[in-house]
């Protein structure tokens, strides 16, 4: 599944069902139904990433919420870093961007609904909205450099204030749990494209509606 995103409507996309494509790619169509992990080469980097995630969930099965455990967070960072280090992770199609908005390619959806994996392609000056997260999520930078601005939530004023901005270069990895303790904005301030790998704690059909908690920023220094 490949979608282009305008920041104001990041979470207003149709539900879809990924279907298998050639060489492990994911084709798709708009519709409803239960997303299934596309059949992929069991020796591929994507299959190894799915296996690592499955093992993490099995190891944390005794936790009411697996992502609350330190083991889960540490293992997620390791799995992201290992996947990001393999240049064969994405096909050329999954590295295609859009001149108008940043693009997301759904790579795999866990049949049990525990996670969805996507690649995001950022052309220069494209950015996400300022957002927190309804669920846990992690990302790794595959190519190029992203700029991440971190925000602090002010409940009294119902807005977020920027606290710092940092360059996230190739190989950088991040993991946050759900809630407004991890508000940020990702964007590409460079003059070359960037690609990132993202894993969200939602079924594939909910990736557009149950991940981001878009919030109001208190200043105008963020990317638009």
C-alpha cells in the first residue's frame, strides 16, 4: 500500500487490505477486511524483521501491555537497527516518493493485529504534523537525514511547545510508548530525499487512524 500524505489530513485515509506482489512488494486496493502479512521470502530482511517482532511478543506474553517492558523497548530498537542496516530491505518501488507530499508504503501487517510495518519516503521540505501517539511506535532512518523536533505537552494550555531539534541521520533509531509524553515532528530539511522505517502497534487497517494524535503547537518554528 502506498499513500501520499498532506500534514493536516495525515490520519484521514481509507481502510485498505494489503495484497501480495512480486518479489515481496505489497500492492493494495481500497476496501475493508482483515489485513494479512504478504507472503514474502522467508530469508528476506522483512521476513527476519517480522520473525523478530513475533519473538518479542511471545517473550512478553505475560505482560498486560508488552510495550511497557524494558525488554520490549530494547528489543525493538535492536530489530529496527538490524533491519535498517540491510540495503535489501526495500524494493525500488518502496523507495518511491511523491513530489507533493511524503509517501508511506505498507510493507507488512501482522495477521494477529499486533503491529504494522511501513516505509516512509520524504522529499525535501516534507514533514509530518506535530503529533503524539495513540500507540507505541518505533522508527529507523534508512537513507538521508531527517530532522526531529521534540515537544513538551502543556495540559493547561492544551498545546505543545518545542524543546529541541536534532538531526536524525542514517541508522538513527527511536522508540516511544503511546501518550503525549512523546510528541514530535519528523521532517526532511535537506535537499535530498530521505527514507525511514516505521513499526506501529496497530493492525494494518488502522495505520491511518489509530497511530497519530495530532496536536496544536505553541509556536510557528516547525516545518510546514
